[in-house]
C-alpha cells in the first residue's frame, strides 16, 4: 500500500482536512506527490518558480496523481552581501532542509518534486532528498539572461570597487547595476547556484539536459511538466534517492565539477549531502579527482562567456561526453535508466543539434564554450586542497582563476578579524603587492561562515594586487570569486586553529602545485618548520577564545552546532 494511503487509515482527520481545502473524494485515493520549491519574491532565482511548480503540478495530476505545493523560500546571497545578512546564508541551507524534512515527515507523501535554483536552496533540497529518501526528482530553475555587452552580476563587485577608487563615474556604476539582471533565473555564471544545479543533474536526480538552462526558455516549462510525470513513474518503480545517490554518483558529480570549474562552495555542499546518506566524501577525494579531470568550460567566472552559453554548448550531457572515459556510466538515474543509456538516448533524439542552433545564432562554436578533453583550458580541474601548519585539516583554493606566478609564492601576513576592516585596508591602498590578507573569525562557529566577495573583488580588480596578493580566510567565497582566494581554513579561528595565531609580518608560503600552506617565518625572518611549531604552540598558550558572536536565534543554534568547513559546515 502507498504510504499516503496507510496514513489515511491511521489519521481519520486527514480526509476531512484535505477536503476542506478543495480535495475531491476521488483525489484522496490517488498517489500523492509533494512539490517542494523555494518560490518567493526573494530574488530572481526564485521569483519565477511558481510557473514551474504549476507545470509540474499539471504533469503529476494528468498522470493520475494528486500533487500538493509546499514552499520554503530561500534568501539571496547577492542581497546579503556587504552586511551581516551574509552570516545567515550558509545557515539557511540547514533550515530549508529541516523545513522540507518537517513537511514530508509530518504528512508523508509517495514521491516528491523539488524545484530550486540558487546557492543554498539547491543544496538544501538535495540534502533533504537524501535525508527523507522518498522517490524524488529535481527540476532546476535555470539561469538568467546576460545584460547588454554580456554584462553579468558578478561584475558588479568589480565595478563597485572601481567606483570606490573613483575609476568610474556614478552614472556608469548606476548603468551597470540597472542592467546586470535582465531576467529571472540564477546568476548568469558558474557560481554556486549554477554549480549546484549542475550537480543535481550530475548526481542523476534531474532529467538529462535540464540543468542550468536559460530560465526564460519555453522548453523549461515543458521539462517541468515532464518532471511531474516522471515523479509518478518513480512511484511505480519504487526508485529512491539511495538507489541513485551512490558513492559512484558522487564521484561522477565531482568529475563534472572539475570539468566546469565549479564553485568552491561545493566543498561544503557535496560532503553535507553525502553525509545524509552515510557516505563520506573527504576533501582529498575532491583534490584527487580534480587532478585527473581537465577544466574545459569557458564560462565565467573562470572563463569568458555568460552562464546561458553552458546549455547552448550541450549542458551537463555535453560535459559528460567530453570526460566520458572517466565516468561511472553504470549508475542508476531518475529516468530509471543508467547514465550511459541516458547519454546514448540524447544523441539519438537530436538533443545536441537543438543546443548548437542557439550557438549558431550567436556566431560562436561549441569549442568556443566547451573545449575537448584533449585540448582543455587547463589539464587539471579548478579545486585544490591545501594543507600545512596554517591549515592542518585543510583549506580550499579555486586555482583555475589564479595567475601562474601566484601558484607558488611567499607573502607577508596582514591580519584582520573582520571583513569590514580588511576591505577598508584594500580600498585605501594599505595593502601592498606581496601581502597575504587574513580575514578570520568568520568560520561556521565564528559568524556563520559568510562570503568574502567584496574583498576578493577589491583585490582582483586592482591591477597592482590582482596577481600579487592573496586572501586567506576561515570564511568562504562567492562562486563568482576570482584571483588567489584561499578559504575554509580549518580548524577555524574561533576554535583556536593556527589561523587565529597568525601575526602581522609572518611569512606565508603558498605552494598550490604541492598543495602546501604554511607559516614559514616571523617578522619577515624565515624559520624552519620545527621552530614555527614551537612558536605557534607558545602563541596558542596565550590565545583567548572569544565569546560567541551569536547566542540566540537561528545563528545562535547554527554557530553552536556547525561542524568544520572541511566536513561541510552542517549542524551536528
């Protein structure tokens, strides 16, 4: 018997309460499908999802099911930038996932359709899917169109820094702000939103070829309806997330992540989703996979083109075809077929020809956007995991956006205990070439692990600093981040990690090829590692743990329960 029908027998109030909101007697006996989404007037990535929800609803209903709409609206990382609102961002992932758990746990459904677009809504839905393990399918909300001259939102940080330095006029800055977001959809670059949409399909949870397509495309509503219909088939097959989200599926997703130069925030989200399934995805596995998979996608922020061009070049299936020899093609997917079978079916259906028509209209070729594995942008993927006496548990760097001369460097530490102090120092020219800007006490337990986007953009947009200065933090970065930005440094400062012990003038050795991050000197004088160990121990003896920044409310709970960034920053 379907779970929904078992509950009807146990809870006699169920039928009258549902009839009270318009359900018919006949509908009560249908298979019941929950449609979860982040729809809300919170930002462009969620404002249009009601139309996709309606289309998925029709798909379920026309196939004999009874759908029900539920909403857990997400926040916008862009609107949370530059103030303490960003501290809520990572925590919001946990609360959205918990709300979906409550929806499904309190009133069980036979299957679920999950619709989201953006930075925390997308991973939260995947987290909840893994936790609840009912037949589930994902529809991603797509990407917004680019503005005039291929203007995209991640460029606003650069223009903001230029305006602060009086390099552009207020009129020019206003023009960029007013034209960067011309439509609904997630931000038009391979940031965290785009990356997690891609991860949903790469994990096998979305219909093939549907992730991160233009949000304004008419095909997206068709896919939404088909997604609703497929949810009904999942009930028949009794195909659940645990059957799809296997260890091999996660490895496939990380391979795609490497190929597209995905957001460093995936190092928080992928391990967290896997944790719900009792699968351990260690940071070193990311590093190992990224070493063997080439970076091939020429899309911002690591490439040249806006996000919509990703789908025009073939989307997730196009990427998978290029790295096919490495993938586990035998994994099961939400279609009820294996990944290999899906890829063959797409070729037979003429999927790529339709995508490439859009490229032809724009006078670009597939290879302009999506390179081949034999002729990649870089031979390795975008992410490296660094370790050393500064980051014993690890740190994350997206080296695809770093100049070659910064791959190995010795830098002088400049320490700040908040982003506000750091960005002021950058904009006022107090930071010089060869400095390492430290921002600490911004990890999950410190302040909720906000992004350091404005500081990274201030550095990356300064010609003197862009290829000579690093930013090192126990916080995290926007998926739009460019330049030498090293985040997730663990243990974090508020837990007494070595990043809390760094002092002005310390020498920092950055060695990305050998995955090293070490403190190798004091007051500009080099020391051997044994001497540095003794110095750091002495500093630790005098270190005083700061009082918690938050003790009440959502952030009070999150900062108390959050685990290390290198584990995923989830609550435990």
